[in-house]
C-alpha cells in the first residue's frame, strides 16, 4: 500500500482539504485508491456525504476522458495509415518505370515492406493503448463501486448495531 494516511493522499493530490477536491482531482483520487489501505480509503470516503454521486461523477469523468482519448487516437491512427498509403502509392508508381535497375527495384520493394511493417507496428501500438485504457477505466470503475459498496455496507452494519431491536434484552 503506497499511501498510509490522509495527509499523504492530500499532498499527492495537491489539496489542503477534502473540500478542495475538484472533479479532476476526484479522478486522480479514484486512480490512487488501489494504493490506499482500506481503512484509510473508508475514512476518507466517510467525509463525503454523497459518495454515490462522487463515484458516479468519477466514472462519468473517466468515461469522457477515455472517449476524448479514443477520438484523438482514432484521428492519429487515420493520419498515419493515410500517410503510409500515400507513400506506398508513390513507391508503386516508381516501380512502374522501365529504366530502374535491379538494385533500385529491390530498394523500392524494401521501402514498401518497411511501410507495411510501420503500419503493423502502429496497429499493435493502438491495440496496446486501447487495452491499457479499457483496463484503467474498468479498474477505476471497479474501485469506486467496491468502495461505495463497502461504505454502504459499513453504514448499514453501524446502523444495525445502533438499532435497539438488535440489542440483547434480558
């Protein structure tokens, strides 16, 4: 566990009080949850009157950030693939020339192969990006859900202990 108390977490978030926890900081807080002790996390959560709304806001903000990253990634992917297609078209036209030596043809074919390799590399990079992004989003969502369940469960247990119906009467 990386964070041992509330003060360490507040310092890491750059806040003086939990009242200063903005939506951006909420996302960072949720991402830090796996590195917190359960008791520390629950103690912090107790300070939020409406943790359900907090958890929902965090998941929604993460979803928006991920959607934005996906959109930017898709555009970047398209630009790279389009540029590589354009380069291949130019190289293919060069191969149509009759006055090329065998060595020049081989060089152009090597360049064509290199563009194919770069295309495949960019595709693999993209799949890795998507995998990490989805895994992160799922982890934050699961952490927020688990902590909200633990928080609600803890409240229910505390309320049932305080209930006179459960106290033994002789």
